[in-house]
C-alpha cells in the first residue's frame, strides 16, 4: 500500500485513482521474488509487509514457494500444491530448496522446503510443499461445472479495513496490501455478533491493483479472516496443512472468494476456499486443516 | 474374500455367517503390511488383490504408506495425508522410504515415497506422500460440526457387486475385498442412465468384516466408483493428488461414504469424499484432483 500510495493520483472528480501495478512489477512480485543461488536452491527475503500480527501469512509463503517451483520444474503453473506448515516463519532471510520429483509431458511434480536460520545459523524448516505443475493454457476450454459462484453483495456494499474495526485484531501489515471487501452477512464477528455459521465471503484484489495470476491465487486462498471468527472463536487458527488446486488462469478484475467450515470437531477444523474470477470461472479450490482456537 | 470365504460358516437359518476378521488380523492388514529393513526403510509387497483392472488402487497404496509413516513417526494416527501420484503401480515388490520432517509434542510430520523396480533394478517412484500425524485419542470430545451425514437408502435397498453389472467394467480384484452398497439414486451409470450429477453415495465395509480404523479410512476415501461415471464419462480417472484428513477414530460398523464433484473443467475434476461412522461422526474428509476421462 505504501508504494501504491506514492503513485496515487487525485482525480478531478475528487476520488483517488491509483497507477495500477502489473504482473511482474508489483509489491507482490517483489516480495515473493526468489534468487537462484544454484540449480534448485533459491534465496529469498520474507517481507514484514505480509504479516498477521508477527506471523508471516501462510498464503504469501506458498506463493513464494510456488514461484521457486515454477522455475525449477519444466511446467510453469501450479495445478495442485500441498503444503504442510512446520514452524512459524518470521520476516527476514530464507532459503528454498527444491527437488524435481518427476517430469512428464503434461504434468511434473516437485518438492520445495523453505528454511530460515536459528541463532547459531542452523537451518530450520518452516514449510514443506509437494506440488504438481502443468500448463494452464494447454487445457481444453470445456467446462461442465455444476458449481455456482458464491452470492456476495455488490463490492460497494461490502466492508473493507477502513469501514470498521481492523479485520484482524492487532497490527497486521498484510491488511494494507490486500483490498478485501467482506459481505455484510459474514462480518458479524467484527461487531461482536458472529453469525455462528462457518462462512466468510468477500471480494479480493491486491491493493496496488495487480491482477491475479496462478501464483497470487496461492495467496488468495488463505487471505480472508478465518471462518472461526464467524463461529465465535477469536484466537489463533494455525494452518496444519493447506492444499490448493489452481483450475484456470484468472481473468483480470476482482475475485470472489468464499471460505467455509463444516466440521469443527476435536480441536481442529477444515476450511474450504473457492476463488472465482470476473469471467465467472472457478479458478481455485483449496482445503486446509487448521487447529481451532483454544479460546471460545 | 477368498480367505474370508474359507471361514464362512453356514448358519442354521440358511444364511451365511462369516467369522469376522479383526483389526490386525485381516486381508487388509496382511496386504498392507510393511517390514522394516532398516530405520525408515520398509519392504512391502503390493497385492494383486487390490487392483482395478491392472492398476493398484490408490487408496490401498495410501494405507500402506500410512502404515509405514505410523511406524516411523512418534505419533500413530494420520491427521492429514497429501499424496501425489507419479507413475502407475503394479502388483509385486516395493520399497517405502520415509523421512521424519518434524516431531512435535502433539503433531509430527513425515514424508514417504513408494518405489518399485524397473527391469534393470532401478527404483521407480510411484507415489510420494507428505503427512502430519497425531494422536486421535488425545483430542477433546467437543463437536460443533454443522455437517450432516449423506442421505443414503437403508443398506438392504442399496446395490452391491452381485446385484447387477460389475461396478467397475473389467476384472477388478478389489471388488471382492470391499463390501460397497451404492444408493439406488447414484447407480444410473450401471444401466446406461447416469444421473448427470457428480455424486456417488454408499455404505462401505471391508468384505471380511474387519472394522474401520484410521489406516483403512485412507483406503475408504478412494474406494467408490468415480463420480465421473454419474457424469456420463466412462474412461479412466487417474488421481493426480489426494489429500485426506482423518478427524476421528471410527466406531465399529458400516461407514457411510459420499463423493461429489462440482467442477469438471479443463480436463480435470475434483472429487470430495466424506466418510461417516455408525456413531454419526464425520471421521474423514478428502479431496482429490483427477484427470477427467477422455471419452465422453
């Protein structure tokens, strides 16, 4: 947001128009950049700009790992990415080690781990990913989906960070980088009246206007406030595992995102995300297993 | 089934009573057994008894990998298992190599790969798994699920393999080992009248009567005929990736299973499975990404 604000231009009608960032030249691209140190090994810097309180957002980490794998594998687009979260990441230097597991004609599979460093320099693994990549542009156009996009109020009737209390209690740098507008029906938690339904729906854009691509979808699936807020649980909901399927290259424009939880039980919950693009295509589906907050 | 049949006893009422196999002493347990060769490395034999046509069932493979990881990790129960399928497995010898990625107090994460052997003895990787394990018995009893079990006709009104055409065209040894009874509403495909809905529902038991446990749930989530059959597609639906969450230790008795597909698009489809036990608990959830059959 900081950089986008610098290029914001006041329009003659009194509104603000922002010089839109592009794919490849945006905060997201700069902050998920990886530098190849040697074949399969990448240096990276986890930005403090994508933190929730002190923790680095899991979707941001996933996008960074996805970028490294897209370089290491012969196919560029993530089709299915399974991530197991091991220890909490913090802003600062990191190294990503990738392995090519299998290469095929239409699909290839790889593995990647992100490490940070202990006081004594020892590498500590933060997240490990197993992923299958392909070429989204090579897929046939045929669509026989029975899925319907989530019903979300028009964007101008939805609530953003500036419309009330911060979506996530505490200081969360990531909220400045995401333009998320939540449906009024799923923001009861923000005024102490959670619906009791495990659902959150909203519009998603990067704040600097960068359009979505397969890598940014890996961020989008884990970007909304957790469903547990609407279930009346206000604590931390750490992700254990998150698997994302990217099903279509997203069209430019705002995305519609819904996340739902049906099974809160035994101290864990699943969270299913769907991401729809402006052309009405279901572009990503994800499911995560998370620890339920301890506080009720 | 062969072994179970040997112990079948004709009852005085004319029905057959089968000496029920137990957890630890059943076809499933024998055929998913792994033998530790050295720490973290296990020898195994893929049984021809769990094949669909010539391919070894993906859920059976997952259960075998799950057993190896349960031995290698300090926790015994699979909580989340993400599997990427690389090459088609065939009956015969295999070796499983595991790696302990992280051990924690309540959760630990491991990785496992199953290899078979090329003509020249080279190891060929079939499937790679990243998994987080824990202790299901240590979870709190609290359940706040909003999920409802699938509506399935009483088991005596459902259709098994002996009630019509074989559920899967061709000779499939696995059908002898599974007692699956499909809801009449989802078997239209078997008589050439698929519903067009991407759904399959049924009752699931192992044919020799062995009760379910967390390992057999890894088989159950991938055991029903594919949803694509009810979508009117009759070809092969190879799994690319399958992630399973085991949420509760299953109670004895038949399981209810539903699988659904909402997004058939671009030559791929997702298949979501839910498994409910006889006590009405949602014991497993899974999602897979599969290639859609080429024939329509």
